[in-house]
């Protein structure tokens, strides 16, 4: 089957035209980037794992009434999604001080925050995705006040659900990034959750050891990225207990079997 027309390529995913109007095919790559793409590398099998993890979480969010762009997973690396108009805002939800928050405010990493913080960043790689306020969003018309209410409400709801989901498998949800998009019905638009939710965009720490199970292992040259992503998938019930025997890449799997 011929590859469909490419619509967009980002740091971790490629979007292709979908089989029906209003749909896209989202392909998960193994490429890894950090520090606004200043550091680049590859994590073998990451795309397969992120596809499965994101599918699982988006499906669960759908069952509690959070509208998302996810339709269904097509294969190991691709899923069918609704085409949306991406709102140029990255929403970061923080439960524990880490990363840029710790550096910006001098708070020791790992400090439990007194309350959950929702931050907004303007999606622009050339500018380094700067931190913005709701005043900026309103001033420049990136989203309406009603849309921001919906976005913030959904972000808090997603956080509540995911904190419980990960706590149930011994993982502390430190922080995570969300993106949202508009679906249009004539002149009316509604906001839905888009992009992905995976260890690429979440900080996930083992509750007992504090071990990082996310892309910070790549950012900080800790190693063991594949094993960390596998561990998250295994605890979510997406891999067999013997994660080392999981099929992460079909091509290499076939080569190992001599096909």
C-alpha cells in the first residue's frame, strides 16, 4: 500500500492524510530531542511504546468523557486521529517541582507543590516555547476566554485521572504537557485533547526509588531510556511481564527470526 501524502513532520511524529476527510494518520518516530531540539538522538522502539501508551491513556480518558482526537490504533506505530486546528499553546500541569520550574524559582526538585499549577507556553520552536500568561493568550487571540476555561478544566480533569492511574501502578506523576485543538462544525468550534500522552511528555518517577521513567533519562544522559519506557508500558499492562521479549520493532523482529 502506497504511503499517503505527508501533512506535517514534528520532532517525534509524522502526520499523513487520513483515509477519510477530517482524519489523519499519526506516525510515532523513534527520534528523541531535548532542549528545544538542541540535543538529538534515537531511542529504539520508542515510537511503538508511545503509540501503545498514548492509545491506552486516550482511550481511558474517552471513557470518562474527555473529548480527544484519538479514533483507533492502526498498527505498531500508527493511529487514526481526527484532524484538528492546533491551538498554539502547550499546557503544562505540575504536581511536583522539577525541570524548568525548579530552575526558574529555585525550588528543590522533588518538592511536592502545595497545589497543582497549570502553566501555558507559546508553541514556537524559534522562540524556545516561551512561558506566557492568560493575558498574552487573550491579547493575541490565540484562544478565546471560553476555550481557555475548557482547556484548563480538561487539564485539571486529566491530571486528576492520571495521578490516580499512575499511583495505582507505583508511579508518581510529577508533571506533563498537553496540547489541544479545535474541531469545526460550520461556524462553531469545540476544543478537544490532541497530540499524545506518553513518557516523552510526562515526568514519571517510581514512587519507592524515585527512579525516572521518562525522557529525562535522555535529557540528562542517564541511559536506560528503552527500559524505562518499557517499564511504564509493562506496569500499565501493555507488555508481558517479561518486557525483554516484547516486540518493539517489527523489522528487527523479523530479522531476528530470519524472515
